[in-house]
């Protein structure tokens, strides 16, 4: 399992590029999952096209209020039969997902970001 802890008082994404992001002074490569104090790189498939219900079930078990999926350079949507969720889930390009994540975490929302290479 690849997991790193971050300071909960400062969990903003400081920057991102096509390969990864900087959060709390540490660089993490995509694909990665950010939720609360944890960044994980061992849950998501290597590319968005492989994201399915199995991955979504893992994310839902973490009990986020909202799931943001950064799909890469462009916004993409899974096939309807590929994922279904009882939680609020938003699909957007990875840059937008990083910005929305920062806004929502600044509001103390329990948001999970699943980010794929941009």
C-alpha cells in the first residue's frame, strides 16, 4: 500500500502538472486519491478508461460527502453501466478537479479527489 499522511490544517493542492501534484510540500504522481489526511497511489487504475464500479466501491467505503474524479486533460464520462454510485460524484478534467477540491476543502467539506494524469 502506498500511502502518505498530510497535515489536515493545510491540505490544499499547491500545484499540478501532467504527471502529478504537489500537496503539503510533497509531490505525488497521478493517478492518486486524496481524502482527509491521506494520499494513496495504490487504489486507482493507471488510466481513467479502466475506472469501474470496483474502484468506485472502494472510494465509497471511505464515506466522503462528495467524490471528484479528475479524468485527465479533458472531461470524460464512464459508460453508464461502468459505474453507479449512491453518493454525489462529479467527473471533470483533472485541473478543474484540483481547483474544486481546494475550494471544497477550504469550506471543510469531506471531499475525495480521484485524479488521473492530466
